[in-house]
C-alpha cells in the first residue's frame, strides 16, 4: 500500500484565557507624565495646562487588529484575496491481486513536503481603499491632518512641542535704551530720546517692556544734570539771532543757527520730560487693558521729578515743558491735583510758562 505523504500545515498557536489565566483587555489611552515647560521664559505649572497634569493621547491603541468600520481589514490580507486552502491529493491504496508467489513491492518514494508560501500583500486594491462614490452624488473629501511621527513610542508623540519664542530686537531692550541715554554725545542722546518716545507711543508690542525702572532713571538723570558749565551762545551769536534773517549774510545765518552744547542739553531735558509723560500714560493704559485700574497721581513713576522741573527749573523752557508733560497725562482722577499745579504756574515770571499753564488748565477743565 502506498502511503500518502505527510503534509505539514502552518498553524498559529492559540492561547486561551483558561490556559494562561490572563484576561484580554483593551489598553486604555496612554498617559505621559506632566513635564514642566516654559512659555516665553515663564515657568508653567499644572494650573496653566488645560486638562490638569495628565497628557492623554488622541490615538487609540488596539490589541492586534485595527478594525475600521468602512474599510475592514484583517491581518493585512483582504477578504477578497484570501487564497483557498490547497490540499495535496491523497492517493488511494491500490488493490493488488494475490498470487501464489509473493509480489515484491517497489520501495516507497518519499515525496518532499512543500510549504505553501504565505502571500504578502503590499498594497490594497484601490477599490477597497477608496470606494468609488455613487454616481450623481457629490462627495466632499476632508483631508485628515498629517501628524509628524517623531518617536516610536505613541505616548511620547502626543506631547506638544512648543517652539521657542522669537528673540526680541536687542536694540529695543531697556538695557540698550538706558545705555544710550547715558552717553555724553548730546546729539546721539537726542536721537535716542526721539526713538524711545516713538516706540512708547506707537509700538504696542515693544512698549510694555520699556516701562522699566532703568529707563525712567536714565531720563531723570538727564533732567537733573547740571549743565551750567557747558558752552553757551556768545554775545555775538545772540546779537545775530536778534537781527532779522533777511538782513543777515549766509555766514551770519550759519553762526546764528549754530546749536551750542548748553542749548542741546537743555533741549534734551525737554525731550526727557515729554518721554516720561508718554511712558506714564502708556503704563496706565496697560493696567486698564489687563483688567486693573490707573495709578494715583502720586504713585506714577518719576512724577515728583516732573512736578519739580515744572516749578523750579532755572530754564523757563524746561518749566514750560514740565507743564505740558503734566497736561498730557491729565485724567478726571487727577483733576484736583493738576489744577493746583497749573494755577501756581500761571504766576510764573516767564510768559512762555504762563501760556503753557493757561493752556493746560483749559484742557483739563474740558475733560
């Protein structure tokens, strides 16, 4: 009798719960420990993170098989492409008639066992991946967001990556402005004052950072600096300035328009007073914008220096600039205190100071 070849089949071992005592369960969402981060150099705690300290993954984990409702898949082989089991033909025993003499049977040939190669599906048919829509039915396809995989561990991939903030312009830092304001070059100092005043009034992003004590202190140093020893206009230049411009020669006009160090320094004091008032007004605006209230007049930075300059600075132009600076920050809450200052300034011996006080008083009473 010819024996059928032994056929080896690939079997996948099955482990039941009764044999191992293990309970199959679907893993819950992966959790990663809360990692303290920083937002723009400010430490953050769990109170600032939405959802508390737990960072959960949005991508579910499955055990073995990823089940899609619209596109069922199993073990990577579509149902339509599963190959039927191939059976080896089993030879039936051959009936040999019995004779008087024994018949010598041929030796049994061993048939080598061939293993069925497992088909490898590298690409799903287009019909299964993207089923064609029904005719005459508009279908709107919403693209899925592409998530960049940065780590093999899904729990770590869900941790948000916070980019470092773009570094601010170093030329707009408080240290830079304070350093330039302390220079002995009076023209460079004036240019810095003009630039600072412009940023405070117009740049909503850079202005709050410049409300710094070192900037205020540098401005006060300019106002209080003793400039009496600086070079002042000569009598000849003063006489040329009093002469009508139409009667002056080009050389005389050049001499008359020369700016002396004393004049430049006193002009910078006026610029410093105006800039302080811009910064005080910006400070009150920022406090209100962030849900607070304005500061009392006596708590504004450098307010005592501004009032003192308006009352007793030797240069009348500086006193007039102090009055104008106080008028710029005028608010109904400051009306009583500012009216007292303006009434005193109306009795100043210099007409320019008197005019500035009268104008400031009228503007305050209108508000």
